[in-house]
C-alpha cells in the first residue's frame, strides 16, 4: 500500500490518486467503480478541470470539506493544494504543495495515506470526475484511498460509498459472528431470490382469483378464504352418487339396446344363432361396427335350411367367416375361439 513518506523519509509531493480499473473495488468490497484506460482518464480530467473552473483542487483532512463542513460540524482546513493532474501508465497522478502543518503531520506519521473523493455514473459505474483528495489513516483502496457517501449528490451521479461495518448486517441476517462480506452478500442474494419467487407466486394467485395486479397479500389471502368458504353452485355440479347411478343406468340402456339389435338380427335371419354372443361382445366394444355389419348382412330366405352349408372345421375358418372377420375387424383367432366353444 502506497504511503506518502518515501524510502528516503521525505514527504511525497506526487502520488497516484486514482487507478485504472475495469472494475476496481474498495478493500471493504464497495464498488464497482470503473476507469477503463487513458482515454477515459482524459475525459475524467477534462470534466474535473471544467468543474474546478481554474480553482486549485484541495487536499483536506478526512474529507472534511465534503462531509463535516457542509453539515456545520467544523472547518475544512487545507492540507495542501493540487498543482497538477496528469495521466500515467497506472492512472491519474497528482502533484501537491503541502501546507507546513500537513507536511509536519505526514513527516511525523500522524497522517499516512491519501484518499480520492470522486463521482461515478450510477448506471455505468464509470468514474466521471475527481472532487478532491483527503489525508486519512483508514484507507479503503489499495492505492490507498477512501470512499465516502454524501447526501445531495448531483442528479445522475453518485459519490463513492463509505465503508459500512459488517457486524450489524451479520446480526440482522442471523449469520455466524465470523461471517465475512462474501457470506453477507450471499445471504442478501438468497433473500432477493426468495422475494422474487414469492412475488411470482403472488402474481399467479392474483390472476387465478381475478384480482388487480397491485392487490396486496392481505387481499389475496382474503380472496382465498372467501373461495374456500363459498358453497358450490348446484347448477354447476351434481352429487357423485347421483352421477354414478346415471352412468350405470346409461350402461344398462346401452346393453339392452345392443341385445335388442342382436336378437332382431337373429330373428330376421341376418345373424346365425351361433354368432349371437360374438355380436353382443362386438356391440359392447364398438357398436358402430356391429351396426355396419348387420346393415350389410343378407337375411337367410324364410325356411331355408342352413344345415346344407359346409360344416365348419374346428380350428379353421370358412371363406365367409374370414370375410366377416375382415368386415368387422375381429381377429380370426377370437372368432374361432367363440365359434368353436359354442359348437363344442
């Protein structure tokens, strides 16, 4: 970490005030802050010079000019005045004329580090300009530097942020006392994910319940309780027992209709008695196929003897029987089984 006392024991009059970084962070994890390269640094200096308007940039103590003095909590004494800002390979450097008091305090190590005070764009996180610098003993950046928050920052930019003690966050998040910044950030991220998930579920509930998009959780809960307590509309539902009875009655009516159709076909000579059970089973499975078969069947002539037909051979279908199977979609094996069992 850079100190303001050189190896020769003399107080430095030049120092790195703001490094390149894409991004860079404070030692306490604050950031990100971005100063991309020399071209970006040139824009920062141009804006800084325009803002200063020809006035020398001040180096104060502990950023009093930005923190304490505006609040009426003390004076902002100068520790030095920046006489030049230039761009080098590692960032923006400043050359300063120290006041005698500040030089003595640096030489005696009452103060040791320098802290830049700068603005960043809150959207891009890019550094926009330097405000000033301050002597400090609690550096946050490795160059060293300290970042502070101040109320009333210009619209569109935010000042750098002050180091916040982790202890209150650790306690609030119910973490182990040894938890560091990584654990704190992970816990905050988990809380955010849970909040997002809860909001998604709440939105879905609003939609199902027909509530407004901005309905609160209390309104959603009230709507759920009302729906739970509401009695079903009799016009929209029937008792299960009644429904089951109706289904059974319809099944019996269907079976009676098929049986009547098959009996009429047997009596009308369209169906041999030996095929009666087969026809009933076909009708239960596919009534449309049975009706198609019976409609196409040619009645036997009245009084015609059917005993003169070739007697079926067990395990073998006649050509007519094969035609029946093809027309009705019944497998030959099933047909044979029914025919042979009834003829046994």
